[in-house]
C-alpha cells in the first residue's frame, strides 16, 4: 500500500510511505526517501513486536546514524576520500570530519527514490546516479526491491548497472533490537559465519590485513552474547565496541548464512543471509543522541548488520576479489535475506 505523509522531506515534498504485509501478520513500512526501512513488526507470542530501530518521520533528516537507509555508492569508508581506478585518481566528497568518505558522501540515503512498482508484499525503488556524483565515475542506475514472503522473510535485492568501471558497494543500514527497541542490545546472542575480521584504526580505516578470529573477542563462530567479549581488546577499544567487517565463509555471489541474532529472552531469532563477501557488524557505539520514538537513543541500543564489500576496497586491489569495484555494463546484484523465526 502506497500513501503520502503530511511530513515533508528536505526537498519540501511529502514522504511517500509503503506498507507491506503477509498473512501471518508481519508488517513492514518503508519510505521513498533513501529507500529507507522505517519499521519491521514481527508477530511474537500473539503480539506484534517492533524489531527495527528507527525514528519518527519528522526527525528522519536529523538522524546521523543512517537508520534503515539504503547506502551507496560505496558503503563504509574510503580513506581520505581518494583512490585510483584504471590509472586515474578519483576524489570523492569527504563527509567524515572532512577527512574520509563515509557511505558515499551525500549518498543514496539522502535522495528521493522513485517508487517504480508496489503490491501488497513487494515494492521496487529506482534511482539514477549521474557520472561524477560525489566524485564517482559512471552513470549508474540502481534498483532496490523489498519483498516480504509468507514465511516471514524480508528479501532485499539491490541491482545496478554502470556505463563505466566504478566503485560500487550497496547495502541497507538496518539497526535491530529483537527485544523491542528500548533495551541494551549487548544481551542478545550473536553468531557470525566468518573466520576473519578486518582491524581498523580509531577512524574506522583498515590498518592491518584480514585477521583470524580464532582466540580473539571477534570469534562469533559459536553463538555467544555480544557482551561476553565486549571491549576486551585494543581493536574494539579503538572504535568503542564492534564496528568491523567480517569476511564470510563461502564465495562472493553465493547466497549463504551470514549472521544469527537471538533476542535476550530467546523468543525471536533473525537469520541473515547474503551473497556478499563480508558483513559489517556495528553495535551502535555512537548511537547516543540520535532521535528515536522514545526521545533519543543510547549507545548500544541496537546492532547494525550490513552485508557489503570490505571497507576502503578501492584502495586495496588485493580485496577486489571480495567485491566493491564494478565493471562497466556488468549487472550488479546484492541480495540480503532477513528471516524472522519466533
């Protein structure tokens, strides 16, 4: 269902709202601004539970945390907003303390997408990003398709094509709290299907090679509470918790398990699958002060699970094998499956 909000976005036009549902009672709400997820309500013990951390529509433009937004052209960070591609230096808009590029600069999260198609359980958003947008090469056409199934899976397909080789790394920046949205997420249990993580400095820029998770606080190969090894090492202390990419088991392009998140009470599980090579895990270390439906968020009130290529890939040709650089006229397809089990 497509409706118009009375609230206007920064372009002074009303937000368009899309509501999806299934026969089990699950409800999804999205907006065309940023192709953003606003709500994921899941039936648990006969009641609908909000699992997505978002904010009131009138506060959406104020949030600095990319709550539920579709991210592009390049998710995560690019060091100094600069890289070389095909022998040419590309200078990208720097929006992280005027030092680095974060989530594509003035990115896709701050654009109005076109609602190309909508049904009771599916919506298709479309966006065009012109050559030179934020400094990136190539005319890129992008689509984001959200589809809610009858077994409580939300399937997101991000597709794109560029007329030139370009840095391209799309994702959704959904934040989850499966107990409802007003508690500390560190009591959740988490499993990651990953053998390596990528260390970063205090600005989130990779500073060492991919590192085995074995015998570190980054080992989530077996389910454990997020709090168990929280802030137990220098890599976490540098960024206030977990805000790191994990290299997934399996190959790029193959749909595979990425993460399992279980509510503190154990009554709701999120199974996340993707065809991407890595997943960024962010425990909301700097979430405090962002608007919520209860006032403002506190740190660690939600966890973001973002399937994507590795951060700063354009400056690391050794990571091209994990995605992040898209060849001209070759279709890009990124799939994320969020399955809720109660």
